[in-house]
């Protein structure tokens, strides 16, 4: 029997300043007690006009803006941009540069997923332990990148045609040592969360979305793969040298928060495999830039769209050139923005506490959503 | 040792005031160092150092925090319900201090030894629910309201298994006097006869104190501190004081009831200093366990919390009471207490783990579940 008295739904404003909105995201929850009746996602608090900025920067400067657009998986963003410019200009990237790029991108994917693991654990309620574990491992990767590029986060290391400079001494040994540490770190997170009953109870069957709906929404990345759709840009439209590696694309079963976590955990292991193979196959010496690169890059008129598999899904750069040294229009297809569309469908009908976990499971980077 | 029986100086009102002052002083010091200990322990679990700068090894960190809180501005939202808002912190922390009155630390050290001490503690400790509701309502903040309502639901529910577990111990000891219960454990502590009661006592105690994994009312990542979200400065520190005081009292009570308190394992009458060391070691053990849980466990959801209480904890504790009664009435051998309690513990743990994992493996029609929930919420 349900008591027959009037109740009202109340609106709860979560964000833009709330500990678990992963930045300045805002959602207005309409709640009935502990149940979410409706959700209104409000984005745009971190809009900095990155796309407009790209129009006013030449192709070399634009790389730096890509770092700031996607500040947790910078290398995939850079890669997408330089690949678009290379495709437009018809440059052939030296093989050694391609391998270094793949190594950077995959290590960056691991670092980004560690960040996810840490923040996700905090969303589910672990008091900081997963956060510290995740950050500890991420910092190892960042230290490696700092040695490689001179910057901790905003690398600007890729160039149209290749790389900015040769890798540091002992690159291969350092990378291999790093991989050993990262493997231990992955096991730490795995041991902390994966088989914890409370974690399972909090994330399993929470925020489920079916494969059909996921495709209709145009989701990508781990959020899509968690529904069982085996779609990965690296496998399905191989770019760079990804067709030379042997790796699996993990998929989930139910498309819930637990599957999204598990897909990312497995992706980290696969990324380690890719880096190991890349280190084995990489030419020990050779050029890192094409021989004849103009000092000032001018690309012919045309338009091109290049997607890459970023840590969060399909990150694409749509570049329109009308000649000259800067793009006429540069549109960034950001995976988080697309994935965020499904937030309402995933959340309505769940509990208030789940809304935070579901938001965390999308692995939001607001700078990329708002650009 | 302190003269605790009879009145100090023979004057009743002076005695009462002095004892209150002692409680307040001891509790404040204990809380200050408990917060320090918690930060250090959790830091170690997370491979950090914790506070190191304030005083030797950061020992004065708690004092510095307390000073900062006292000096901070005491804010009150203009739309808050003035008296409800301002009195709520006292409603939360006074009951906790009241429970402190009846906890014996050694045979002679304690504030008051009541012959119905256990009953008194159980009765008084549930009063601070009112404080959380007042804080949640009076703040005029939706997060606080949500937190306050959650706190009420949770603390009332978990009161039941907590009472049932201490009742089990009281049955075995056939007394409600905590000193008598403790001194019956000179050979075998009651954790041996009532392992289930011990585990449920800790679980329900965690829920009563709003600590991980039951920190749902104050969940940082959801309701941002819940009832305490609008409080600052000294008023906020009262909530903190209440939380850590109840942690200390509950641990001391657990040590007395289940771990043989100040008696076990040194015969029936160890010297006074040894009693003090024993109770401190056992209380610290309980506290460290609770810190450890906090550092590693995620948070439950409100419906899971409720179903865990009503579907798991209460049935098994009632079953344990029933078996205790059988054993005691028919004078069966004591070992059967252990057998029944242990079997219930293992059974309940295994059943919970299996249930969670099975539910995780089985597909669920998510949309149907959500529709049903929403329909229920609508009152259809």
C-alpha cells in the first residue's frame, strides 16, 4: 500500500560546483525522494572557443590548442589534428615517427584510464584510495612524457609530418620499465575494486543502455563497447600503424556502469600489449620528419575528417582549408559531448546516488565537451 | 586511580559539574587525536604521509584544525530556520557525550557505573537522529534535506540490529551492567561465543556513525556533506566532535562487550595500569579496523543499505537470539552458542556474496525496473 498523500518533486541542482561533476558540468535533477524523475544536462561552462581559436592559428600552433581541448588524453587529440593536416597536405610520415606516436597515444590512454579509475572510485564512495592509486600511476606516465616532451601535460610534441624532436636517450628501456610499473598499477586497481561486492552492487545493472540505443545516440568508445558493440576506430578503420599490432577490443555485456569500468580496465591491458609490440617493431633509427617539409606550412584547399580512437571514444578533427597557413574551419568531434546525450536516458528511474556514478562512468572531460 | 564511586568532595552538585568537565575535556582531546590518527592511517593505506608539518610528526595537526574551526566565522543562511539550525549541532553531540557517562574503562575508571548501563547507552545514543533531521530541515538546503532524511531512515533501521546484538551478549552474560558483562569474560571473551554479534555490531555501528561504507547521509560525492553542508566553524566542529566521540565510545563499548574489556586475557583482576592498557589496546584495535574499512570500501546505496539491514542483519540477529535462548534455557553446553552464531555468520556472509554475484551475472530488464520504480514513486 502506498500512502495517499500529496508529494512534490523537487529540483536539485548538481553543479557546476559540485565535487563529482568532474569539472564545471551542471545537471538539474528532478527527484521524487531518492528517485530521479528527470535530468537536464547543462553544458557550456567551460567554453573557450577552441574551434574559433584554431581558425586563427597556423597549423603548428593549432597542435597546442588540441592539448588544451582534451587535457587528459592529449596525444590522441594532437594525433587527430596532425593526421588531418597530413592527409590534406599529402605528407608521408616516417615509420619511426608513427611508432613513437602510437607509443605516446597508448601510454596516454593508460594514463587517462587511470584517471578515470581514480575518479570513478571516488564517485562510488571509496575514500580517496582509488584516487591516489590512479594518480600515482598516471604520474609515472606523465613523468615519462615530461622527459620526452619537456611538458607535463601540454605536450605539443607531434608535428604535421612527424615529431617535434628525436626521443630522449634510453627511450625504449624507460618505456619498458614504465610498462612493468603500470602493469602492477593496473593490478592494484583491479584488486581494490573489481571483485568488491559493494562496488559490484553499486555499478552492476546501473545506468544500462542497450546496444541499439547506444548506436542511435552515436555513442563511441568504452561507453559503446560496454553494450557489446565491438567497434573501435583502431580496428575498424585502421590508421597510423595500428594494423600491424595484435590486440583485442574488449566489450561488455549489459552496457552498465560495471561493464564500462571493466572495458576500460581491459583496454589498459591491451594498450600495454600494443606499446610492447610497438617497442619491438620500432625502427631503431631513422628520420622522424619527412625530408622536404616547408618552413611555413601551407595546405591546399579541401576538407578532410580524421577520426582517431581517443581514450573516451571517437575523437575527430574536421578540417576545412581554403589554402593558406591556417585552417578556414576546424570542427572537433568530441566523444564526451556525444556520449553525454545518453546521460538522461541512462539516469532517469535510477537513484540519486546513481546519477553521480553514471556521470562518472561516461568519463567526462568538460574541456572537450565545451571546447 | 580516580575515586569514582561516591561523590567527589562529598558534594553532589560539585561532583556533577566536575564529572561533566572531565567528560568534555577528555572527549575533546580524544577527538583531536582521533582525527589525527585517522588521517595518518588512511594516508598510510594510500601510500601518503599524512600530516607531518604541525608539531613532531604532525601530532598537533588536530589541535591546529580545532583552533581554525573555532576562529572561523559561524555562518547561518538567511533563509534557515534559526533555532532549529542553531540547536541541531547540540542535539547531535549531547547524546553522544551522554553515552560516554556509562562506559567503564577499567574496573574503577569511568564516569558512572549504571546497573542498566547497556540499556541506557542504547536508549540515549539513538537520540541524535533528531539532531540530524533538525540540521537537514533547518538548513533550508536540498542537499541537507536529502541527507537528513537519509540519516533518519538509516539510523532508525540500524538501531534494530545494533540493539539485537548487544542483547545477545546481555543474554549470555545475563546482565545489563557493562562491568558485569566485562568481568564474566575473564576466561573466554564473548567474541568467541557470539562472533555474529560482534560482526553485526561493527556493521551496525558503522551505520549508526554514518561512516563508510554507510556514509550515505553525508556522502561527499552525492549530497556534499548532507546535513552539515551549511554549517561552518564551531557548529560544524560539533558534528565532527560527535562523529569521532561516538566512534570512540562505540569502540570502547565493543571492546567491553566482545573483547573482554579490561579483563581478558589476564585473569579476573589484573592491576589497574594493566586494565587501562588492555582497554586502550582493544579500543584502538576496533578504531583501526573502522579506519581501514573507511580507506578501502565504496559506499552503498540507500535501497541496498535498507535491504541489507532488513533482509540480512535483522533476520540473522533474531535467529541468534532465538538460539541463545534455547541454549541458555535448556542449559546446553556453551560451545553450541559458538556453533549457532558461527554458522549464522558464515551462512549470512556466503549468502550475501552469492546473491550479489548472481544478480551481477544475470541480465535485467533495466527499463522495466526503472518504469516500475517510477510508477511506485508516483504512488500508482
